[in-house]
């Protein structure tokens, strides 16, 4: 597990994503099994295949952040509650 900041610097951590989600609270959202994303890092959200969402972030990040169709409405509520 790595924590990546807005300068794209990475730090390893022994914490699980579940633990980090509890620590960071509503500021972060569990996008999928691999990623938590900070609300301030979200640049753009667009529709993706099969009613999924594609999240573009403000940092240089090689992986696509894809939200399943089952979690899409929950994510949109979270992002709008800024």
C-alpha cells in the first residue's frame, strides 16, 4: 500500500485501505479495491463503459480509476457533497 501526494511522491504504509479510509474519513472515497481518492484530487468524472465512471485525478497517475456501476451513484453523491 502506498500513499501518493499531490506532488506524485509516494510513501509505503503498513495500513490497509480499510484502515486508511477510517482514518481519513469523508475526505477520501474508496474508488475500488485498489484505490482511495481525495476529493481535492478529482479533476473530472466521465461516463465509462457499461455505466461505470472514469475518474481523472490532478496528479500524474498511470492507472485508470474506474468506479463500478454499483458504486457510481454513491460516488456521485459523495463528490457533489463538497
